[in-house]
């Protein structure tokens, strides 16, 4: 990826993604945190487009930015005001250390490893290819995923049922 | 990098752009400049069109509603009141923007922007003419749904950030409705995708052009579901319960004034245009009109179809009362969703049969058209009967006429 | 044809038969009962099959300078007859009588109105608050001795006391 | 300046780390859920980046895996929020520290 | 919002309270746990004002209580004073009063139904259709008395002036046109699936409750009680005309709506008969300007478009009323509202309030 537009796009998107994620961690108001989270999701979608995975990008927007964020604000709205604080537990410093260690490890692995030859061109069209793959090679996981979705739906319904 | 490549694929805005780019290329400018120029030109064109159309439709809606309601409508500013929307826009621009005490200022400020942006972005994949599209994504159909769905979050934020209980109620309602109707909307689109075999909007239009048919004949049920679901999504009467005036004042934008309110209004119109454009592309053949597109500019045909669909929304607004939220949700889950599922199944079966028999399209498509229209009508009527929409409880009665006072004719409704 | 106005004298006889000593005065137009008995009288009038005064058409109070008069217009929908029941209250400062809201729920708002404007307390009313004026309004304006606001604002009227101060509650 | 696989991997790592921090340190169940979603996203970025940059016949597998990951994330979010609602209804709190009793 | 009741104020400034009236709703989500009515924003203390003015001077007040039905307000007050002072009314005046009252009922029901359907969420279309007919009625009022809304037309002992010669022909034209219009409304609204879905079974008031709560007018009749003062206690010329009382069966919002619609037809029927039966002659009994009715009291009541409108007047022999009480149907019809809306949702409460058809000027007076 060497084009000026692509490089610029990468840095802008990377800033949005990571910056929004940091805001999620810092902001105290849960609804604002969800807004920042959506920013991060959208940034990831942009990165997907940059990685020539536009189908995934659209799915990312649809599921994460469109559905999961809505579910979250809904849950926030349905719990009372006192529960809308986004405070940390006492373990925050330990968590921070752990997270930093994890990030350091991952970055080290990413940069130190020799990844071999890299493809220069992205995919031409992935939507139909993914469709083909899902219904041929990965049909079993596909069915399992659908069963999982059904189970999750039933579970959610049972759990929040008024009894 | 298919997407990035297609960004500047805006050739039919006029050959001017293509010529200009060619000229730029001849000058040996850096490769990103044509990119930027074509994108900017396309964006400006889209915004200009959206704004002018919106101004025109504010006028048209008021005049048409006035016609429906046996009155005249705005007729003072300019010929036929045509300058009325301009005056309105100036008024809106010059009004004070009030931020209520206790509002979450960030969210309150962010929400109007967040509502408008998705509507405009969704316009980017709409093919206005054969090559007049900002970005003909190969996932165009999904893109429209995905981008439109993000607007709901900001509708919620508008209601949440306003520190107003009406706004909050409106926000909760809009979220509840989105969750219900997005499913219906996607299923209706899915049936079309099954028929055409592509979710690129350009492919869908050219498919209809190739077979000289419109999908409205092949997918009437899908169109019905999509129209209803979209009218809910863009919050227009009869399903504007998120901003139901007679109940919760103005719903999520109760506290907004000035240009922020104008942004919500703009978002409503542009989202309406996106829906109308989707209908025109998917079900009404886009820019094609049985060969006439050779003689008439494709975008003109397309815009006429788009405005026709939008007129339908105006007509509905002037005609129908509003359902209650639980009735609207029940309608989505109990009525539309099963029908849409059946519709997808039907479309799949028909395509399989077509593929297997390898019959010519001239034979198969008319059969499917007649069959689908019949099945559609039958399913709607049958399902309505099954759901008990014609039970005696719902059958309208006239009041009794009596001559003597003092008697009591009361009977509880349950006994009927 | 038309609504028959029941004679007060006849009604007085009926009432005396069931509840001796309850009638204070009776003229052809109306019958006056003792204020403490209005609920019992009302229940009898409502339930008696021959009278069946099930519709409280109008409840109001009149300030007659030396006493208050609470007037009930009772209507029977089945028999189509009307009667006027009165109760006189000789207490000027805090006139009080039992509420008939338990007999005719339709008295609810009318009694609140009478309390608000005339200052008559209805004992046993489920929710006796002022109806039109706000709590703390000085006096009861329909009384003959309420002289309005003499030139300046009445004490207690400097602020509009209907709404509490906005305390900066959070969102929602 | 060239953008390569490593850049995307670093982004993925950062998202994962922030998500981990959130899910470990937040008191509110919904905050924890946000962290988990961020971790999902970090992993997804990594997968898609590998699918894009590594050569081989199975390149698309990365994207297919992400499709499954997103599906499961949606299911997981629905269930987690249902848990949050049920927890609130039973115990009047969504504080994960105070939800350590398994009795209903 | 689980376990956290939400209190919202519907009004005093709200599109659907038809004036400055406030409903304080306590909600769980959208479900109404409790409803409290707050009124008095339009309180003008007419009852006190009337004690300072002469009997005739009080007639304009009666326009301004129920400003959507001024004629019936005039009529009820004049009937009460005539009863108190024993003043006869010439027969032509009786008929003019009947015509005016029925025109007013038609106009008022136009507003009631139009705003009710508006509350159901229609975007003003039925309201504006009905406004069209109401305009014609108001034009007739203007012809007769020079005012459209606050007519101040009736006088103690008759009406202010005789009808102008072109009044009856124009009324005849209107009466010919109205049945088609009503048929149009019925076609548009009665079988409208959404209106049926919204209004059927909502805001139910049983006949027993309706009587106990002293509600009157279309609300009482909607609950299945055949009660109409025009029949039960005929005044003006109602004894000589034929008409039916429309009665609902289930006592819900939809039945109240149907009763109003049917009453519009009956009003037209009465007008048709009145056109043929109206006699000529004087229209007013001469009454001294400073009328001093003998000491006593009178309760005059009529069937106004909203229900039983009564005036309880007490005279001490002076030139102005000693006590002037308005039994306003709008106020008393509100009594069961909290009962009716408990357990329903906000939109249901709105249409229930709409189906009661209050006029805040009459609620607060």
C-alpha cells in the first residue's frame, strides 16, 4: 500500500479507531462512551475497506454501529440513572499493567516476526466469494452459527422475561 | 482496491467531468488529484441536488397536502408560493439555537449532524444514471441499509441528550421501531437480491433493463414490505410515532430549534429521498424505461420515478391516522415478518426452478409475475384474515338510534 | 312530557319515614336536610327503587351571608324526575360537611370546585385539593366577603407558587 | 511511506489492549461489554489484515472467519445485555463486583 | 427506567390538550400508572364576575365559557333566567333558538370529531374537511348576529333580532348539502382500519360508571345510556320535532366518536323540520333592561354539544344575580378520566381525552 490516498487514509482511520477506543476508556458517561465506541467501530470499518474487505466493512457498520450500539444504549436507558456511571474497579492499575503487557507482547510479535512475502493487490470482489465460501466449504460452521444465533435469541428472551 | 478505484467513477454527471479529468491527466498532475477532484465534484453535485430537491419538496409537500385538505397552501412568497421554502430556510437559519439546561451538550450538538450525515452518505451509492454514481459498490444494497441504520443511534442520542421526557419517549420509541422494522426491510431487499443475484445497484438496474421488466411485477410483496418498513424508518406519518405530534409533541427533536432542527428536517427529507431512490432502483427499473432511456437522459427518468415514490409518502401522510407503538411493532413481527420470510423463500424457489429448467426469460418471467402478484394478494388477504383483522370486534358498527330516554344499552366489548 | 320536579314536601315525608329527624325544612321546590346526614340521605335516595336518584346533576354552594347552602340537583335517569336537596352550614370560618363522592363519584370535581372557590370542606373526600387556584391562594373568591386584591398584590402572590423551583435534575 | 501488515497488526493489538483494559477494569457490566467488543474488533482487524497481505490460496479464510466472529459478537452482545437486564431486575445493580453471588 | 416511574406533563402547552390543560401522567415505560388532572390555567372566575353585572350583561359570559358552542351557552342561561323571572318566549324565538342550537351542535361536533381524529394521528385532513362545513355554519351565524364565534345572540325573553330574510334560504341550501358531507365523513372515518384499531376498546366507561360519574352528553350516550335532555326535558321547540337519540354500545372512544357522527345527522334532521315549521311573529318578549327577577332560584339546563349544560342562578331581587353557577359538562365529564386511562398507554390517554371533547374555557370558566 503505497498510494498517497491510501497512506493518508490509513493514518486518519488509525487515529480515529484508536483515539475513539481511548475515549471509551476515559469518558465517564456511559452514553458518551457508546458514541466513542461507534466511532471506533466506524474506523475499523474504514480499515476493512482499506484492506479490500468492503463486504465486511458494510457488515461491520450494520452489526456493530447499527445494532450492537443500539442494544447498548437501550440497555443503558433501561437501567436506572445510578447505574450509568462508567467507573473503574479497584483492580484498574493491575488491569492497566496487564493490558500494557499484552499490547507490548502483541506489538513485539507483530514487528519482530518475519511475515514472508506480502500480497501487493487486494481482492477484486469479496462479497460473492465470501458467499460462495460460506455455502460450500464452510457450510457446517455456517449452520452452527445459525443455531447459535437461535440459541442466543431464545436465551435472551428467556432471561429478560417478566416472571 | 475496488472501492477506492470506483470513487471517481462519476462519468455521467456530464462528460464534462470525464473530459476535465482527461485534461488533468494530460497535464501530468499527481495521480491523487483527479481522485480528489472527481470526488469533490460528485459530492457537491449530490449535496446540491439533495438541497434543491428538498427545498422543492418542502413546497410541493405543503401544496399537495393543502390540496388534499381542501385548502390552498403557501401562495404568497413568489409565484405559487415557490419562494416559501427559501423564506422558511432563512427563518430557520436566523433562529436562535437553544440548548436546554441539563442537556448533555456534546450529545445534543452531535445528534443533528449524526442524523444528516448517514442520509447523505447513503446517497453516494444511488445510481442516478447509467454511469452517474459516486461509488457503485458491489455491496451497494447492504451499504444503504447499514448506513441508514446508524442514523437511529443519533436519533436516540438526540432524545437522550435533550433532558426532556418527551424526547426520551420518542427516542425509546424510535429505537424499538428500528429493531423491528430493520429486519423487515432487509428481508424485503434480500428477496430482490435473490432474484437478481447481485447486491450491486447497477447490476439490479441492468438486470431489469435486460429482461425489460420491473421488479415491482416480480416482487410486489417485497415492495409492500419495504415501503411500509421504510416509512417507519424515515419517521413519516402514518408511522411517525417517534415524533408523534399529538402525543409526544415532537418526540426526539422537541428541544431543537433553529438550524439544528433544520438538520433533522433535512435528514428526514434526504432519508426519504434515499428510500424513494431505493424503490426506484430496485423495483421500478432505475434509469431505464423500456428503451426510452436512449432518447431521454437516464437521470431524468430516474428522478421522475423517485419523485413519484416520494409523492406516495406525501399522499399517505395526508390520508392516514397513526398506529399506536405496540400495534406498529405487532404489525412488523406478526404480519410483515412472516410475509417477508415467505417472500424470500418464494423468490429462492422461483430462481431455482428457473435455473433448473433453463426456460427462456420471456416465458418464465410473465409466469412468475402473474404468480407472484396473485400469491402476494392472497397472502396479504389470507394473513389478515388469519390474524383476525375482520373479526366482529373490529367490524365497525353504527350507533343505535333510540327514541325513548332512560334505557341502558351497554354491553361490554368482550361479550361481542 | 318532561322532567318532573319532585315536591320537597313529599320527599320530606319519605325521608322522615326512613330517617326520622333528618329533614330540617321542606318547601315545594326543595328539601333541606341536616348536613351531617347528607351521605345517608344520598345513599337512600340513590338506592330507593322508587326514587333512584342515580345521577348527581349539579352540586354547588351558595354564600347566603349568614350561612352557606350546599345544593344538590339529583336526577333519576330511569324515572326522569329531578329533585333539589339542600344542606345549610351555619359555620362561617370552616364550614364542613360529609362528602357525597362515595355515593356519586361524579361529585369528585364538583366538591373540589366548591372547596376551592367557596371554602367548604367536604369530609371524607378522596382528594380534596384546590381545583382551579393553587394551594396557598389567599381566601376563597366566591365568598361574598372576599374583596379581591385591594390595589396591591395580595401577600403570598409575589411568586407563582404552582411550580417548584427547577433543581437541575439530571437527564431523563 | 508504506503501510504494510505490521501497521494493521499494531492497530489490532492496540484495540485488543484497550478492550482488555476496559473489560478488566470497568465496574459497569455494559462497560465490560464494550471492552469485549473492542477486543473482538482488534482480532477482526488482525484477521482481515492477514487475509489481505499473506499470499496463498486460503486468503479468503480470514474474511470468512471474521464473518463468523461478527455473528457471534452480535449473539454475545444480545445475551450479555439480557444478562445485564436480568441482573438489574433481580439485584437492582449492574455492578459486576456485586454480582458475585450465584443465587438468583 | 425499570422501576423508575417517569412523570410527564401533558400540557399545559401541548398539541393535544385542546387548550391550556395539564395531565400529569406517571408512566412505567409507556404504560400509565397514574393520571392527575391540573386545571385552572384559563380560570376567569366568571361566577364571581357575574355577581357584579346585570342579568342581561351576563349573556356575553356564556359565550365565552364554551367558546366552541356559544349559542347553547346563551340558550341555557336565558332559559334559567326566564324560568326564574317567569318570562314567556314567543314561538318564533323558540324555533330560532332550536335552529341555532342545532347548527351550533353540528359545528361543535365537527371540531370534536376533527380534533379526535387528529389525536389519533391523522395529519389534519379530517379536521380541515370538517372546518369547511363549520365555516358555513359560522357564516350563517354571522348573517344572523354579526359574530361568528362568540355570538351573544339570545336574549332573556327571546333572541336579539329576527333572522335576516336571506338566512332561511341559505340554511335550506346548507341543509341540502350537509347529508352528503356527513356521508363523506362516514366513508372516510367510520370504517378506517387504523381508527378502529386505535379507538376500539380504549377508554372504556361502562354505563354504570358513566351514570355514577355524572358524565353527560355524547359520553353518557356512548356508554349506552339513552339520555338526552332534548327528549327528557324538552325546551325551546324540541317537543315538536322528531329525532332519534344515537346511543353507543361499548362505551369506548370509538362509540363516542360514532355517537357524535350520528348526532350530526340528527341535527340536520331537526334543521330540516325546523325550516318547514318555523312560524312568523315576534322574536322577543319586551324585558326591562334592568331586570329584577323575584327572589328565588332556578336551574336551567340544556343538552349542549358536550352534555348537560346547566345554569343555577339565585336572585335576591336585585339587578344582578346573587349566585351564578355554571354546571359545565366539560369539567364533570373529566371526572372519570384518571379511571379510564389507568393501565393504558400515552397515545391511548391522548385519544381518550380527545373523545371526551373538553373545551378548556368551560372546564375552567
